[in-house]
C-alpha cells in the first residue's frame, strides 16, 4: 500500500437516516384518508353527531311546541323545512330526532358488543362444548330476522326509546359474537399466543392480553356498520309506535305521522327520510373505509 493511501484521511459514509415506525393507528388513518368516500361519510357523521349534541342550541324553536296558526306550512325563509300537522317546526324536530337516532345507534351497539364480544372470545378460545352451545344459540337467533326479533322484544318490554335500544342491542349481539369468535380463532393460532401459553400463563390472561387486542379491528368495523342498522331499526320501531313516543321527536315517528299527508305536505316525509338516508349511508361509508384501513394486507 502506498504512502499516499496511508496518509489519506478516512471518509465516513453517512448513515442512512432512521425511518420512524408508524403506529398502527397512524397507519390506519393514513390509509383511511386515501378514500374520499369514507372521508365524506365521516364528515356527514360528525355533522349529525354535533347536531345531536348541540340540538338545543341549533334548533330554531321548541320541537314539541305547537302553533295552530302554522299548520302544514310549506318550506320558507321562516320555516326552512316547513311545519307539520300540529304546526311544529320540522327542522327543529329533525335536529332533535338526530339525538334519538344517535343514542339508539351508540347504546344499542354498546349493548350488542358487551354481550357478543365476551361470548365470542370465550367460544373461540375455550372451544369444546362451550363453543358448541354458544354457536347453536347464535344460529338460533340468526334464524329469525333481526327486525322481527327486535319488534317482538320491544313489544314485550314496552314502547319506549330505552326499551327499543335494549331490543336492538340484544338482536345485534349474535353478529358480534360470530365476528369476535372468528377473529379469536384466527388470532389464537399466532406464534405469540402459543409462546404465552408455553410460558405458563393462564388461559384468561392469554385471552385478555394477547387475543382480545387483535380482535378489536374487526369489532370496530362491525360496530360502525351496526350503528347504521340500529338507526334503521330505531326508525322502524318508532314508526310502529314501539320506540320514541310522541310528542318527542324521532325520524321514524315523523314518517309515521307524515304518511297521512303525502299529497298535501310531502316535505313531512322528505326531510326525515333524507336524514335517515344520509346518516345510514354515511356510517356505511365510514365502515367500509375502516375495513380497508384496518386490513393488515392493505397498502
């Protein structure tokens, strides 16, 4: 080796900058943002949620206050969505009706997940006769259409919004049980679960610490989609007189009252019907976006 080479200073190659690893939540949000339809649905959902929370501040008038001088007034600058057969402002009733629908969707899903997720986790992780018994119960409940079962339960419990939410939650629980059971069976075959078992961890600890976190994504997606179904179910029960009771506003009860005036005052059905359509479609779009964003095979 020449003296020139020995005397040449050593040049250090700069190290490649470390790429910060993204958290699963940040990665899912990045995937979710790439879906314009899901973002639009999320925006509409936020509008409905804010309308439900701030209904007293947003509603231009009392939703149950009648005015016999403003019966079935067409939409105008004074009444943006017109008035109903009792002179009540339709816009105010639609805004307050969002509160009943959001409550029904969220609480019914909370009841369904509270019943179905633990049952599905137990069935998938324990197996054996426990899985067989729980699966047969779920098959029996799913053999009856959800809405028919919800109507029967609501009629048995009594007509009220609270009983309607309980009925909807019970009828939706088998879906959560089936989803969580399938996700549990899939997660239980992973190496880290086998390693946790080999280390002597009790079964309940392995299920809660290692299996349960991995079934959250499908349960979250199912929750979003079930909220949309619960809103439809609440509207149907209120339409039949088994949900929110008059004069309290509900989109379903508003449609029930509007059917007598479809020719004279079509706006009585158009606006609550449009609210149900937009709200349900938005939750479905968000659910589809979440399903794609939380898919581990997604890009």
